[in-house]
């Protein structure tokens, strides 16, 4: 992967993290628990795809 492509992807990830933080900071504990569980499932599935 070229350095340019890597930097593009890193910027997108950074933007997504910023947006996610904004959303979660105004969420209830239950909503955050659901998000965390769903995110763990997503990461687990992604790791087994590659």
C-alpha cells in the first residue's frame, strides 16, 4: 500500500472516530453498551475475514 493511500485511510478512520465520539458522548449507558457489543462483533468478524 502506498504511503498516500495509507494516509487517506488514516484520515477517514480519524474522521469516523471523531464522529463516533461525538455521538457516544451524548448517548445513554445502555446505548454505549449496545454500540460496544456491536463493535466487538464487527471487529471479530473482520479479523476472521482477512
